[in-house]
């Protein structure tokens, strides 16, 4: 039977490179020869290499974030954090009976440029930090003995222009199967949805036989519903030659199909059983969902026959406190936040995502545009694309493959089109069920020449941005190429900071050139280094939320849009450089705290009544000065009151942000939202007293005791009457007792140089965040928050039992000791 273990625990970590150049072949010292000279010779990767004083860590691990070494000379696009070369080691045991099995180690991603060694043998080398890889270790592992895996990671160079972190930042698994088994990503479930909720499911299964003999076996394919019942089953007898692979195609008719949808993301499980003499040799599980997807050149996007607009965001994967080492439960938290905003589509810009992210999208009902890193046809990049498609093609959430983003060196050229055509062919050969796109920028100047001269059409035309906010270009393009399906693959790039309000630089005038616009922003930046929260600033290629959304919403032929970006991310600090370290593009900040523009999207992307008023009302010293007070809402109109005096009613539309200029006077600002004559909602902002209390909320009260689950604890500054104090930036300290650990903190401040791993954090505009992880024991977890002038506050959580979880634990002392005694030579240096 198949056994899957998490390999995320008990690693050793060395922050630096290890190179021993002191070898001398001629005069002995053979054990110090460089690793490439003899098989099984990498010293750092051998049992007994002295790693006792290396740091103990668990995965996922982003050493760049953990170090937290900010430097003005480090790359600003990588968040001004110092990178480098590091080593990881982990020892583990295999049992005697494992020699009858196939043993594989699977990595979801290591950033980047790394070598993986097992017991001194090289398993492989990879340059990409985004590719999933797996290594079979049958030839080089030891049974009933200690094995050691060692990984050298060189994160010095980047692959993108955003923060990419470094280290083993995604999950690792040890997989043991029978020698007759389903291959990794060895199933592909395709289907046709027929009338009356019937579906025809076709599954291709790739089976490997690692035995030295022909194997005859039963292949049983079951479809299991969410209640765990087998709803369909098919069996057939097969035979496979020794050391070969076989692809079996099975066709199953389903009578009552429940479709996967964004509102009700119903998932089935395909169980693939390999049986021999009634013994189950392998059981491989594939989660899948049944849904139809269709793009129409006139009317846009359809899911299960229903026309919906793609209300999408582009995202990078990093989060406050943890960098790119995002635990699975945090990915789920982020997808939930996006759903709450009304977002229904996620673009994995600009790289293959971690599988956990797609699992969250499947589970929660989020559509995905799944993107490869670089559009090219070298062996390396083709492999990256193939791996992405083979790995992700069973996820119902994935609706589009993106073959590239803004490849300015080649798009619109003959070379570009040849590359693009070849990648489409590759994508189709692996997945004929989905369309491909390419996210084109440069105001898509080339799309016409590109297509006309090559008699070629992109499957889904991906349009990034609109220079000078000329949204009529959508119409021109649509008129010229009426057959082409169009989607805004990246747009807006609105810059804003949560809770920060000031006058905007006047850089948004369409007549300002690229250069002068930037000069203008930078000039202003030198004076006050501020991107205001009002959400009116954008780079010359960007636009406001209002312009961006209405331009797509009013055009049926536009399938939707992906806003740049759902969350702030480290790096790309446009329009500033040092000391900024985090981007300003997010609709939410690095912690997932909503900025004001969040409420614009929520107003028009959900059916929930929404009314948000900003800024805060603590402007002591600015009495009588005019302050812009704004509202994002989906009410028909909103009336604003200051200290119960009406300041007038404004009509609300998707195209505008309702704004009143209000002379400051301490008290209460009240926004009253009407639909017709009826008052639907009232929201207030008050001049508060000094912050003295701490508000704590957690996204859950119970954590699974698997040292993997996390909860996100959001902390806010309150005054003695319990009102939120957005102007509080005080330092808070955290301590934790019981069965949990703080794995990081954050506050969303784009110029913070605070360390994510310290047990203290300043509030930023009234908010900060602590991420707590369970350990293996069940019991209470108590987080205490305190700060000068604040009442100490606690939150109590529970860590509860889970039995779904298997992991590779530490090597037992006995085995380690036997090894030291038996192999004193190799154990040299071991204390
Ligand atoms: C786009 C690019 C993104 C990001 C964005 C910032 O051109 O595709 O990765 O850099 O600009 O506005």
C-alpha cells in the first residue's frame, strides 16, 4: 500500500556555504575530495558530517525572511533582503521491508539553484525555485539504517522581479509505494458533462512496474463522493512488462453528477486501486471536480453554462511573518479573504504555485489562471511547463494555462510566435481540455501585426494594462478582431497604503510622460515618502479601481480582469526605493488587512450591502482644515453627517468614489446608506481617545496538533470605549504558553525593517498580526499581548487531536548509536 509521510520536520540548517578546497588526491585526504570525483562522495551529505551545532528547523522555511537582514545595497525588487547560499540536512530511517518498495522524495519547490544529495550521492540539480520535483532513492538509500539527505541552496540570483525568498519553502514528502504503482501525477481525469446531470468521465492512468517480471493485475477505478460513498466503479485486468510503464484508459458514466462551482465547490475523489490476487498493491487518490468552462468572443466567460465575469486578482505568494514559507492553512486563509471580497479568480503571477494553494482554490471555489515562469522552449522551460500542467490538470479550479507574461524581448516577433506556437502544442498534448493565454503588455501594440502576419490567433487574448487609461482600446481591438476572446490578465496597479492619508502627487495626468510621471512621484516622495490610502495613485501603465472595473464591467466581450495585486508583497516598492521594502499594489496589505480600496471591490464584486467611510477622524491640530472624506459603497446614495449635521447626499455609482471636503472638527462622522428611501446601513468614524486596550481576534479557535496548522491572530488598538484607534503605532510584545509557537508577526508597514521572527511588533495604523502554529501535543495555547500603556490581553486557543497525519520523525538514538560505533570513520567529528 502507498504510504505518504510529511518530511517537513527535524531538519538541520546551516546559514552559509560549505566548501572544502583543502583536498590533495596525490597525498591522501581522499575523504575530502570534491563531491563530483567519486560516487557517494559528498562529505556534507554523508552520515556523520558534524551538523550538531546547525540550527534545528522545520519546513516550510524561508531563510531570507528568517534572517531578516535588510540592506540598502540588496536588490529592492527582492525586498532589500540579503540572500545567499545555505545548506540543509535531514536524517531519517527506512525499514527492512522498504527494500521491497519504491521510495521517493517529493519537493513542491525549493528556492533555488540547488543540489540534492542522499547519503553522499547526487539525486539531482535544479535551477528553478518554482518547479515540483521528485527523486526515487531506491538505488542509494540504506534500509534498516540511517539515511541523510543534504541540500545546498543558492538563492543569490533571482528568477523574478518580486520577493522570492530562499530555501526549502514548500512542503516535502516521503512516498513509499509497491513496485507496481501509479506514477506521480499518474492520473488525468477528463469528462464531458451531458444532459440531466449525467457525465462521461475518462481517466488515463499511468502505471509503473519496477519488478523484474511481468505483472498481471486488476485496475479498479472508483469515484467517491463527498460523503465518502463509492458512486461508480470500474475494473479491468491488465498486464505490464518488467521495468516499464503502461497507460490505461477507463471510461465511467456518472448518472447524478454534482458540479463543482465557485458557490458550491463539490469535489469528488478518484480512487485508483492496483490489486493483485485480491491484495491492494497501490491506492492512489485524485481529487477532482466536474465543471464546464467556456470562453465566448462576444459574451465572455461561462462556468457550468452560466455567464460570469472574472473578478480576478494577480498574487505573489509571500505573507507577513513567514515570507514565502507559507503554511498550507495560511494559503487557505488568504484565498478566503479574497473570496470575502467577492474575488472569484486568482492568477498565479508569474510562476507555478505551490500545490497547497490550488487545493485551497478547489476547496473554496476560486478559479485559477495557472502560470509558468518563462515563455521559452529550452529543455528547462519546457520541463517547467510540462510539470505544471501534469501536476495541476486535475484541479477543477484551474481554467486557463498562462504561457507567459510580458515577454517584451520576444513578443510581437517572429521568434516569439514560434515559441508561443510550440508551447501551445505542448500544452494541448498534455491537456486538450483547457485553453491557453499569454499576458501581453506594451499596450498590446503588436497584437495585430503579431497575429495578421502569422495568420495566428491567441486562444484567449490576455491584455495587461491600458497605457494612458485608454479603455476604448478594448473596443478598437474587439472591432478589429471580433473572433478573439479577451480578458484583462493584469490591470490597475493602484498604489495605496493602509491607513495613510495625504494629498496625492499630481502624476495621474494622461499628458504626463512615463519619465516625468515618475519624476513627479519621486519628487513628492523625497518630500514625504507617502503613498496615500485614498487609492488614486498609479504608475503610468495603471489606473484607479473605478476606471479599471467599470471598463471591463461595461463590456460584455471582456471575460473579466485580474487586478494587480490581491495582496501587497515584498519587493517592487514602486514608486519608492529604500527604505521601502514592500510593494503598495495590494488591495490588502502584506498581512491581508483591507486597504480602503478593498471596499470598492467588495461593493461591486459581492451582493452584500457594503458601506465604508474613510479616513479616520483623529486630526488633532488640523481643526478647520479641509479633509477629503470618502465612501465606497453599493448603496444608491449616501448622506454624510459630521456631529449630526448633514453635509449632503451623494449618489453612488461604480464609476466614482463619493467624496466630501469636510473642515475638521473632532467628533463623529456618520455615513448613512440608502437604497431608495430606505436607510440600509450606517457607519461611523469617531475621534478616539488614546489607545489603551487591545482587541484580539483569531480566524479559528482550534488548531490541529500536527505542527503544521496555523491560526492568524489579528490585533487592533482600541481606546477605553472600545473604538478602533487607527492612529496608534505603538510597540507590542507577544508571549505564548502551551502547545503552540509564534512563527511570525507582521503589520503591513511597507517600510518596516522589523524582524518577522521577533516576539514584538509595532502596530501599524492600529493593526498587527501574529501567526501561531500548533505543535504535536494537544492542549491549550495562550497568547499574551502587552505594551506600554496597554492593558495586558490574552487569547486562548486549543490544539486538538488529528489522526490524518503521518510524518518522518527523528532517527532513533539506538540506530544513530549503532551507526557511530559501526562506522567510526564516517562519524568523525560527530560529538
Ligand atoms: C507588470 C508586471 C508585474 C508587475 C506590475 C507592476 O508589468 O507584469 O509583474 O511588475 O507590472 O505594476
